[in-house]
C-alpha cells in the first residue's frame, strides 16, 4: 500500500452534519498535514438527477459545515459527464485538503466519472495526500462493484478500492433483514469484503482502517469469522490495495 496516500473515509450517512463535524475536520486536517490546502471540495454528483432545489440544499449544507470547520468551501456542480472533462474543475481539486462525494445514486456517480480526466486527477490528488470521502452513494461508488440494495443486480463502481463493497445506512435499512443481507452477499464478488456501515458512522483508512462515529461497522463477508461488528475506535483488519 502506498504510504503517501491521503485518508479515505467510507461514510454510512450524515455528510456535512454537526454529528460528522469532528470526523470531517480530522480528514481535512490530515490533508493539510500532508501539504494540502485548507479547502473542502463538495461533489454532489450522486444527486445529479434530482431537482435544482435539492442540489442547492446540498450546496448550503456543505457550506455550513465548511464554515464550522473554518475551511474554504468549493462546490463543484459536476452533474453531467461533460462536467468531468472541464479543465476548471480539474484545477479546482488541485491540492485540496478534502474531496467529498455526497449521497444519491451510486451508479450515476460511476456513469459521470468513469475514465474521465477529473476522476484521474482526484485519484492523483488522493495518492499524494488529499483526504477523500464518500458518503452513502459516494462510498458505494468507490468500489469495483455496487451491490444492489433496492435492485436485484449489481452495477459497476469506480474501482478505487476494488476489494470493498459497501452497504450504507445499514442500521436503518438492512441490519434487521438477514435474508436480504444473504441475498446481497451472494451477488458480491468472491474475495471481497462486504461492509455494512451504520448511519453517522465512518470507516476511515489512515495507516489502518478504524471505525469512527456514533454507531458500528459490520464486516458481513471477507474476514475469517464474518460477520463481525466493530464500534468506534476499533481497528478493522482489511487488506487493501488501490487502483
């Protein structure tokens, strides 16, 4: 694993909310420690098929969090595939302390970003120290496969973390439905980790993967004794490489 990469956060829910402020502050400060700027980048692509009012909602919520943290906020309305080829947006993410993909439709995130100059730039920044976070759909899109929660099939992801597949909002939607979890596990790829991440909770990689937040992370498949459940502060022994 490249020791120069930034922090990576897979968040179950709660992007830009007060209960996630400490986690998001730590992510930003880690990027700054690695030589990046005090810049909080919002990427709302997951909501790109929703209304203009909804996009504005995410913009305002992120700006409020950036103000609480004391960071410069940049909202990049990457809502169509051509936006991911825009040189202005490629320049905007350069040397940011934190780049954050918020929620919505994970498949749409892949559709917009896959094999684009902006995604290559974001990966390059991450590998040189920028912190990268994905909440809900954002976290799902970082894997090679997006396991279907509401759909019976899986979709392709961006493949940054090819061995990990994420179920967000786990405690709200799926933790109490064992049959659905078993069905999703059957659709996941062999040799992968299937993670259920509770709301207001993150699994964060710095030197190791650790749980942060109010609730739990569940490794449903992939560890020798899966399923296993981990609480805030616990290390989770996932072997990981990056694309």
